[in-house]
C-alpha cells in the first residue's frame, strides 16, 4: 500500500490498494450505530514512496469515521500526509502514525497478551480459548511473505483459521470479532 | 436507498446510503481472489424517486465487480438507470433489475427452500441446521418496518441472530456465509 497521502479518494484501489485498508478500518471499529471502543487496528504499510509506516486506529478515541470506504480513506490520506518519526504522531482523533518497524510492533503486541496469525491451514478459531488482551495478524491481498510470517511465529503467534474458504482481510476481521463477541469479556487489539 | 442512477460515485452515502448496498454486494459475492458462484443477492429498494426496484446480483454470472465500494456502486448506478418492468431486465452481466414487489419476491424465495430473518433477538445461527437452498432477509441501517417484518414472518421465515452485538448488514452477511461455508454443501441465495 502506498505510504504517502498523495492519492485520490476517487481511486482508492489505484493507490496501491488503500481500499483494503479502508475496509479493515470499518470492519474493525464500526458496529451498527456504534463503535468498538475496545478494538485497535494497526496497519503496517511497506509500499512506496516512504516505507515503513504504521497507522493506528483506536476505537476508544476515533472520530469522523463513517461506514463508507471513502470516509476511512480520508482519515488514512490525512495520516499518510503527516511527518513521521519513530514515536506515534497524532493525525485526526483516534488515528496515529509511526515509523515503527514490524519487529518492534509485534514485540509490543505479544507483550500485551495472546498473539494469533490468520492462516487458512491454522486451527479453527472456534477451538481457541481467548484470554485477556488478544491480537491478530493478517495480510493484505498479497498475504505475508515467508520471512514476515516466520517473524510473527517467532513472537509466539499461533496460526488460526476463520473457515474453509479464503476470504478478504476485512471479512476475516468481521469473523474474528464475532468470535470474540461470543466469548466472555475480552479486550481486543 | 435512492432508486435512480443519477447519483455520484464520489458520494455513495449521499445517494440515500447506496454505500450500504455496495458493501452488501461485495460481502455476498467476493472471496479472496474469487467469486461465490452459488450466492445471489437481492437488494429491494424503496427510496425515491422510483420505488420499488429490486436489484439481483448473481454470483455465477457476475462480471466487472472489484472489491472496492465504488466498483459495486458503478454496477448499481448502471442497473438503476435501466428502464424497469415487472420481469427481470439485464443490466451488466450478472446484474438484473425488476419492479417485483416484496411480497412476490419473498414468495419466490420461500418456495425455493428455507427462509430466515436476521434479528438480534433471534435464535443463534450456530444452532440452525441448514438444508438445501437457503435465503436470508436483513434490513439496511433503518431495519425492516414492523409490517415488513410481519410479512417476512408470514412467509415462514425463522428469526436468527449472528451474535450478541448489532452489526452492519454487510458484516452480518459475512458471518452468515461463514456459517454456511462450515456446513455441508449448501446452495445459498
């Protein structure tokens, strides 16, 4: 995905598939007439011209997010136009951006609680017992590279699957969250 | 939702929430790098200026559908620009439009097999045994009116729920399809 805010909101797929990120924002954070305040979404972007950039969307602080793709696209465009450093820079309310590398990001997430990697050949999510804060790693339409996947696994991630068919990232997020919704009170990241 | 094709693809929410229909098309028909060939989606539209119109998206014939919202919006715009009659008129491949009323549409669907109504207080979808061809009725952001819901129930629909929280229509579709994917070979409508 493109790591600059110079794309057109009228052509989100043309911006290195920013449309995928948009749908992940919506499926992660929005309920019908409500927001998932206990969910955060990290989008780790490695595309040109200025990688890596990670966007953080926090459900407990997010504002100006409507369900349509263009609304999320607008927040992403703004965040990708910010000057970035290693720390987290505020863009719009509930949206931050950082230069953090994948290794460090995974360390942060695994330190907080359970870490899972979504893979079609993983264990059925319905057999997993979720405890405390949980994080899920999933790729875009290209999937993770072998070395990225290896890195995620070295951080202790367990491979899980949401079902028998290969789905879009945002569809996987919907199913993961539905599974979490069905368990006892969990924090979700 | 607006029942004319005179809206701008740059403002799908402004077109009487056509964005909701767009996301339902994508979540119903698209897999990662594939199409759900055994799924059809009916969008029954009652908005101004020319109600009722029903759009039919057929997974086994659909073409020119990409995962982004604007792509589905473009197909919907084209279909809503067609001259409509009581029968089904072809718009683009796999997309049809008709003047069919809700009563008649529900009769068609219930004649084909099991009919379900999505409601937050319905029985858990995981307890349902799906057999043969199945159809699911769900509302947009406004939900069904009481009389519409009553009509669906008189056609034999059983109320089911996808989980404990109130979700967007497209998110419900993702969960329903995941449930169907997990059962034995079913046709889905």
